[in-house]
């Protein structure tokens, strides 16, 4: 009986661990694919302008939409039913604190009706304004609102949320050009991720050697009168040719230049902000010193008045 009880406990523990494992794998997959999509967007921006026709952008928008919709709570109606929500309902509440935000302008767009379409319009506007990372960071810092809109196990409530805000920062170096009246804003269909560009199978050295041995065997048994002198070297497809390597190095160099320019601009901006903060700090210190001096003088005057009054008394 004891063994049966322990077996039942093990089965129940395994049943509980399967959903948590599946949720963790789902979160990890979405974050990993998002990182790959950001890299492909940055690489593509070195050669052409990113717009609505770019498959790299469409894939990134679908990935970000699924991340922000991951385990999103529904809205409870007056009759107790739960109606589905869009991630835009969360963004328009959590991103109100962003300075010069585009929330009101998107709410007032005439050609965008559904909540999902407004969320897709917000992604495009935030990318063109180079503020997408700032929006996401501000929303994630509002943990109370995030907890109100998402269930336990959501990506925006886990450790992956900090990685998301960091990886979106690189998109500020890209100049996007979108049409806010195109088919991409149609909210009647869900977002679908194309995983094909991110799938790559790397063949191990043991597998390559076994393939070469198999080719030699097939070549030797092709005809009985064949000799080793008639057998040519096995034909092996070389994907990493020198031309492709040069193109990759050139692409990485251009990407590094783009990132270098963006980081230099960011450093200049931070230096200006730091100098302004230092000057404001000096002004505040001067005001404090002036107030302290005035307070001391006022205190001395009051003490002198008190001494005079005591003498009169």
C-alpha cells in the first residue's frame, strides 16, 4: 500500500510538472525567436529600407504580438462571461506615463477600428518613433497593471521580460517606413510566426565522415570492373565558401558600424543629460546655501529681538 501511495504521488508530481515545463519551453521559444528576428531585421536594414512588405518585419511583428498576448487575461462582463482581450488594452493603460506617447493619436485613428488593429498600428508607430523599447520598459515597470492584465506564467511577468526590453533597444538604429492604412493593420486575422528562417541543422563531424564513407562505398560498388584510379573524390557541398564568408564579414562590419553610430549618439545624449543634471544640481546647491544663509540671518535677528525684549522687561 505504501508503494502504491508513493507511485501515485510520483504520477501526480509528473502531471504537475508537465504543464510548467511546457510553459517554460513556450516562453523560451518565443524569446529566442524574437532575438533572431531582431538580428535579421538589423541585418536586412543594412541593404534596404524596412517597410510593410518586408517579410522580416512581418515575422517580427507577429512574434512581438504573440509575446504581448501570451497568457493575457480576458475581460469579465456584467453577466460573468469572459470576453477576449487584445494586448492593446494593456499597452494603452501601462504606457500612459511615456512622455509624448502616441496612445491618443492611435485611439483617434479613423481607419483603425478593432483593438488588435490598434495594437499593430502602435507597433509600427513606436518603431518609426524609435521608442518601442521605451514603451515596453515603461509598461513592464508598472508591475501592478501588468499583474492585473496577465495570468501567472506570462512572459511579461517572468525573467524573460527584462531580456525583451534589452533586445528591442537595437531596433532604434533602424529607420522604418510604414503605411498606417495598409493590410498589415487588419485585425480580423491572428498573427502567424514563420519559423523557417530561424531553423538550421548543423551536421556533426562524425555524421560527415560517415557520409563520406558511404559515398566511397557506393562509388566502389557501382561497377565490378571499376578500379580505385577511376573513382574520383566524393562530391561534397561546401556551404561556407570564401565568398559567403566575405559577405558575412562585410555584413557584420556594416552592422557594427550602425550599432557604433547609434551607441555614439546615445552616449552624446546621455552626456548632454548628465551636464544638464550637473548644472541643475549646482543651482539647487546654490539655492540651498542661500536659504541656509537667510535662515541664519533671520535666526540671529530673532535672537537679537529676544535679547532686547528681555532687557526691556
